[in-house]
């Protein structure tokens, strides 16, 4: 799975992870995503984000972000289902 994060005024950030299935099957991308952001030292703000799924690509918009590390530090979790 490869992820690309693109934003106006920023370089594209690419990350990837390998997923191994025990048996032959397919992975279906779910139309759900959770964004953890604005870490205040103890807690994150947690938002559900609408995504568009087309073929094997998830596209989503996190809206306006401010330059710098904080308060933009955080992570995104997207979900997949294994189809046997």
C-alpha cells in the first residue's frame, strides 16, 4: 500500500507499507478514515474524514493546515477489508 500526501505549497510526501495475506484474497479500501491531529501534549483532536474511493485509490481533503510541525502533528488511519 502506498500513501501520498499532497498539499498546496508543500512537497509530496510518500510512504508505503507491505501487507501480507495468509491466503489468496483481495483488499477492499473502505470509505472511512480517521484523522488524529492537534496534539496538545495529552490528547489529539479526532475527526472522521470523508474519502472518495476509485479503483485502488483513496482521495481525501484535510482542509486548511498551518505551516510548521505543531499543531499539524498527527496521523491518519484508513481502513481496508480482506475479501476472500
